[in-house]
């Protein structure tokens, strides 16, 4: 894995709601398929860490933030449509 870019994501969820579970599952599948071995995901539950969510400007869940590499990107929703998610995060060329 040396020399390869590692993508870092932070997924803000609201407890164990259906949308949160879907977003986690969809992100995991997307990363496994398109970024195998090149990603790290941090899940932040806004119910457990509300001050952090507010400080990070998170107003809706689920919200995915691409932390690295730059540029940072955000997408709100369950991440169920793979191609639009890849495009929104600027990953369509990386995944190809």
C-alpha cells in the first residue's frame, strides 16, 4: 500500500436509524469495491457527540465528509446511488 493515496471519510449518523444503517452499508460497499485497501472510515453518531457535529457544521444526517485527500467534499443522504456519490466526492476517475 506504500505510495498509494489513502482516502479518509467521516460519516455522521443519527443513532441506529434505518438511514444511518443504509449509509454505513452503502459506504462500506462503495469503498470495498472502488477503493479496496485505500480507505479509512470514521463513523460519528451525532446523538453521542452532538457538540462535535455542531462544531463540524453538520446539520443533517447521514452526512459523509471526504476528509482526505483534498479537496474536502460533503454529501448528504444514504449514498444509495453509487455513480452520483462517486462523482460528488470526486472519485469517479479514481474508481475507474
